[in-house]
C-alpha cells in the first residue's frame, strides 16, 4: 500500500557519497531539495555504536541507506541500531536500502557444521523493525526468500547494457562471458540485452581458494570479451579468467562487476592484469586506490536507487526500472546517444 507521506532519507557511514547522490537525484525528480536527515552516528571508546536522530520522524516513510560492506559487522550493526532508533521514534515505515548485501555469499551450507549467515542477517534485519528491503544484485536470488517481508532486488545489468552500447559502439565482435557456471543466468541476461553471444569459463578447484584448471566453453577467438559477475573480491579468479580468454584468442577482455569489494591485492592484480578495463558500480564506496587505478571505471547507481525509492514511496512498480524505456531517460545525461 502506498504511504501518504514524502520519503525521507537517513544515511549510515558505509557509503555517504552514494546517499548524497541519491538525495540529489531525488531533488531533481521532485523539484525540491532532498537531503538525508540530520543524524549522529558515532562510536564509544569500546566500539559501541550510538545513533541519535535530530529531526522528527513520527509518521514518516523512512529509507535507511547503508551497505553492509567492509567493515561488514560495524556497518550491519549501524543499520540495526538506526532501524531501532527510527522504530522507537514512531516512523510509519522503515525501508533498508542496502546497495551491497554483506554475508550474501553464505547463502547455503557448503560443508557440515557451517552456518547459513545470510539467513541469520535477514532475521536480524527483520527483527530490528525493517519492513522492506531494497538491494541490488543479490549473490543468490533465493536470499529474497530468507526474508518474511518484501524484498526489491534491483539489477545492474540494465545499467551495464547502456554503458556497453555507449562505449563499444560496434557490437559485432563482442561476446559476453560468465566466469563460472553459477553465473550463467546473470551473463545470459546481459547478453540478451545487448544481443551478443555467450561463453563460459569453467573453473575447477582442488581446494578452496585455489583454482586447478580453467576451460573456455565457446569460441572466443577474435572476440572482445566482457566478463560479467556480481562480486569481485581479491580479483584472483577474474584476472586468471582474463588470461585464459586471451590465450584462447580473445582480442580484448573487459569486465563488468556489480560490487567491487576489491580487498587485499585486488587493485594491484587488476592494474597488472591483461584486462583492458574493469567497470564496477558505486554500491560499495571505492577506496583511494580503486579511484586511482587507471583501468577501473565506476558507474553510478544513484539514478536507479533514487527512482526506486520514489516508486516504493508512491506505490508504483519497481520492476519497471528493468525496462530500457524506463531506464534510458533516467541515465540520459550519462548515455545521451543510447
């Protein structure tokens, strides 16, 4: 049911630049200034998190913008405590906008005596008082079922499709590549959007963290390959896949990754890799090293998130943002020739 009040934003510390960008986009759409409400989120000397909201939120439709990225536990606790503060302040509805949902890779039991942490986090978020979740490119779609509340899972592939069509121009020799069998559905969806063929890099591991062998399924000779995935962490698999594709005859390798975790040696590996470019979104606030890397480019998600927030608040469709006819006007300033 639509809520009869304008949406209000509140931002945690995980990605304040994205929260500011979302507010600016909402200001453009509504013709009036939108800013995250004045809030204090700080830590005591022992690490405890304290939240104080300085504006009246009684009866308001609140949207908390907070990725649960590194440091994942601190950012998750910030989200939970901000939710509790809003609930106890009589907010009418609380929506958690989580551009990057941490713990999503722990969505099943891979061995005996291991947790399903994604389900645990879903329980914590719901118990804190969140009534709806808005996120992007969950690692596994079934995580939506971990919540007993509505979950809107946005996709980066429509944005990536606009970016590819804008930068690649001639699409005749472009091929989309899934870096593993598990990501075929995601890669196929993008391939269909840009009308390109699909290939797969099949990887086999002898033990966790070590790749024994990679095999390319499909003919990539003479192709400009675009690797598509949802998360890039240490970039080991990604850089190895790029090497295998070049050895198989690809002329160029580019990568489009939704969530640039980019921990440890990731930036150094990408800088020294055969990849011509890596495109990520701003779902996770980029570090100085990521911003300085010449072959990493960041595309904004604020236009999509801003429109999704307005649609949720107004009781309108969120899935309409997956259609090019809806998305292209939102990104017209970035991709005018699309």
